C-alpha cells in the first residue's frame, strides 16, 4: 500500500538507531574521556623521572634491571606503579616494540589504541615502534586518565 509505513522499514530504522547508540556507548567506554583529558577529580601534574644514565656504569650490574628486558628500565623510569606497568607491557605485547594487536588497532610495547591516539599524537605512525616513544606516550595517556591504568584492558 502506498503511503503507509512498511513494518520492515520501521524495524530496519529501529535497528539502525540501536546500532548508533551501541557504537556511541562503546566509544565512550573505549575512550573513558581520556583523549580529551577530562577527569572529574583534578590531580596534580607529575613529570616523568628521566631514564637513568647508565653510560658510566661499565660492567657494574644494576640490581633492579633485567638485561633480557631492556625496556624494563624505560618503564621503571616513570612515576607510576612499575609492577603494574610492567605487567601491562608483558600482557599487551610481550615487551615487543613491533607488536600489533590481532585486530590491527593497537601498536607497540604498550599497545596504544590507534583510532584514538593517532589523532592526538601526530607522529604516531612514524614512531609507534620506538620503545622509548611508545612508553612515553603511554605515560601521557596514564596521566590523562587521572593517573590510572584504565585505558588498558590486559594486565
């Protein structure tokens, strides 16, 4: 009948609206308002502790570092819970700077989520595989999340 609503069309429109709502909710869950730097509880900004200069140490072992995982020194150089950050790096990438998630959306040691962070960090596509850069951006994300590891799912 001409001019009368089609039940199939109405069902399709409803499903399409539901899909947009689900995508929006997922987007909110995925970003946690981190990209915009929004946080309800203001926290003081902290600066990362610089990477220790080990050039003058020669062959003297540094007790807290494991030579088989040199990225550990980089991760420990920031003022966050080192053990949690190390667990995240191990779980997310196996400490591999060239790691890419199974779905091709997260990159590097700390598995930075490209759909969000490539737009925030302009040099993302050139630098994601650099361990020092990737961990430094993870620190910035951690700070934007209110000094929290909420943006990471694997720890």
